[in-house]
């Protein structure tokens, strides 16, 4: 059985190699915040929000090394639209593997909290 994690990493790698992965490097660092509502990508002062991913539209998040020897720690976030017709893959670069793993752990906790409150 083909693992979803392997598929996402393989797909992102191929898009990157073919130059089809849109990448707009920012001149400034950004904050990727995770809460019980989802994931928010904002400027450091949080005045500008660049992207929001509501928790209920997040299908999967995983962290991995880019595999190109550059030592970049990436987060891949798979989302769907409200009708669950289309999926998107968002890729964010973290400053360390520990940071990427911590973000994934917080997102997992957010899912668990949302599911626990739904059962109550």
C-alpha cells in the first residue's frame, strides 16, 4: 500500500524539480501560528495575514527534510475546499527540524481538542 506521506513528499519533489511549484520567497520572516481554529501565516507583527487554513479543511500536515542536501526543513500541508472537490498542497520552510516537528505536534493536539469538544 502506498503511503500518503510518501506520496506528498514525492509529489512536492517532482513539482519542485519541474519548476512547477510556485515559490515566492519573502524578504521577511513569517509566523506560522496553529490554534484550535487552524493554521495562520502572518507577518512577524501579525498585522498582515498571508494565508489561513481552517482546521476543518486540513487533511494532513507532515514535516520532512527536502532531500536535496540543502538541509531545509519543510512542512507540507494538504488542504481541501469546503465541497471537498479539490485538494491543495502548501509547503512552508522552517528554521529547524525541531520547529517543524513542534508545529506538527501542536496541530495534532488541536485536532484532538476539536474532536474531544465535538464529542462533549
